[in-house]
């Protein structure tokens, strides 16, 4: 894990991992055991990452494939060798810890020593800042201005791990502007990537705001923020109920029902903390491979029930007919799940039908192309791609009026999407109607100021108008 964190060059992932470890060590009473495992793992990661970061063929761009392949084989051997050594050391450490019983005083002293060593890290950082040419306050001001500068950037080389520049302030600033544009309900699900283009001339295509709260504000406005806060509070109350923090322990109940299960639940909580912190400063929440495990952990914490109660299957399952409220809740959950599955399936079905229409048009089967394109449009009535495909089919079959009508329909469906205006401008330009094309393209440029394609098309339209003016007697 340490190797992956370093080689991803992700500073936000490192920060989230450190905070997650701090949460775990603060809550779980197995600190000495965990410290041994952590030190062994970090030692192995140090060997692997040092080898990888010092191998030019693995960490730089524009490296010949043969050199990169050779370096990859060497990296694989180092990886396997270190993993074997660390595994053996880990088993040896575990067996030793099982056989050695430290006294309470010794454990306390060891814990204080570890805390002291951990405290030295920020103290050393403060000392380094104070000894710099800018002084402590000047260095802090410089760090803050670099972190918050929306125009700063960072490269993709390993030294980015120690650089402060980043593009987050720019994405966050654009997300806040998008949210302010439609303060109450936002611009729509996943609308940030489309709406941000009217506020920036940055040529990079950025689909996510690199922050779950800011993208929620941009997409769903204050309503979305309020709903998410309500869900967070409800989840926190449920977790507090699981750990018994909301009510005092009943008289006569055991003080520690299951220490091992409590450690496991606290570990799940640390996973959720890591995911929440990382999703606040990055778009980790959008990746199923990272989001689903965290959601499963969060769901288990809320569904476990009070830790003082025994977990496992009930001796007698409740009958739904005897508990109308439970039956209604179960039916509601089932209905919502089916609706969510349908909402996911329909756009996928539309995309598949749209691809089939394009394939049919390529092989000259206009009848199948029309059928597939209409199916795509009906399956996802808020998507404009099937309308563009229908326009292309009508144009290929000679019905230019219908082709133009589909493009206009796409604009009516998504009037604030620069791509719909750009498609109409391209169509008019191809039909040698530069004046009409110029109007649509200028509207597209006002919605997406960074589109190089639109700028080129506008120049082409103006060139055609100028040529036509010169040819007039």
C-alpha cells in the first residue's frame, strides 16, 4: 500500500492515508502491535519505491517501449523479492508479539516514546520553516499563497510529491461559480464538466471538481448540500448507536462484549474517514473501486446495531404481515432499488443502441440505423447524442431539413451545452452557410471559451464570408 501511494504521485492520497492512520491509532488499543506491522510495511515500501523512483524508464515520459518493458521486468522481480521478505518478517513479528507479554508500565513507556517520535515530525517541520530565508510567518504565507493560487500547476514527475503547486483551487473556484449560477438546485447531475467551460479558458477537459462537496454544490446546489448533510448526520447518529455512544450502558451488561469486533468496527470507521477525507479534496468518490468498499464499511457500521447486542441470524425471523411498517419499508427499498437499476440501465441501453445505429449507417443499412437511433433517443430522452446520430442519418439519406431539425431539437433539450450549438454550427458550415454557422458557433464559444475546435470553425466561417464578399462585383 505504501508503494502504491508513493508511485501514484498523489499527495492528497498520502494526506488521507496519514489522517486515516492517525484516526486508527487514536481509537484502537493495539498501537504497539500495529506500529510493528506499519514499520515493517514502510521498510519494504521504502526499498520498492526507491528502486522505482531512481529508474528513469519507469518514472519519465517518452521512454522507448523496450526500455520500459525491461525496467518493468526488473521492477517485478524487486517487488516479489521484497514482498517475500516482508511477509516472512511480518509472520516473525506476529509470532514474537504473541509470545512476549509486556507489562503495563513498559507498554505505556513504549507508547509515550512513539508519540514523542511522531511529535518530532511537525516540530522538525516548524523548525525548518523558521530557519528558512522567509522566516516562519513568511514561509507559512508563501505556502498558503502557493496552495490557494488557482493559476499554479504541477508536473507528472516524481518531484511533484514535494511540490505545493496544484490545480485544485482552479477547479474549486470554477465549481463555486457554477453553483452560484444556479444556487438552489444546481446545474444538474454531472453538470459541472459542462457548465465550467463558460467561466474558464483553460483548454484541459475537466469533468469533476476534484471535491465531492464542491461538485455537489455545483450539480445540486443548496438542496444537494442540505440532503448530504442530513444523510451525514443520520449516518453519524447510527454509528454512535452502534458503538453505544448515544445511551449509557445498561446495568449488568458486560463492559466489553467483544473487544475484537470493536477493533474491527473501528478499523471500518477509519476506512470511511480515509474515503471521506480523500473525496473532499479529490474525485475518489466517482471511482467504484474506491467508493464501493468505503460504502460497504459505512453500511456495516450503521447496520450492525448496538455493539452490546449479539450479532448473527435471528432465531425467529419476523413475519412481514405481522409488522406493516417493516413490510412497507421493505417494499419501498425494493421499489427504489428497482428504480435506480432502471435509471442506470436506460442510458446504457441508449448508448448501445446509438453505437449500433452508427455501425448500421457505416455499412449502409439506413433502415436499421434509423430504428436503432430512435430506440436510443427513446431510452434516454435527456441525451443529445442519439439526436446527433439521427441528424447524421437524415443527412446521409438526403433529408437535410430533418437533419437540421434534429440538431435544433438537441439545442432545445440542452440549450446551455456548448456542444449542441457547436454541432449545429459545424453542420451549417458544411452546408456552405457561414452566416448561420457563425451565429451558432459564437453562442458555443460563449458557453465554452476554451474550445479550440469552435475557435477554428469561427475563423473558417469568417474566412468564407470574407471570400464571398470579395467575389461580389
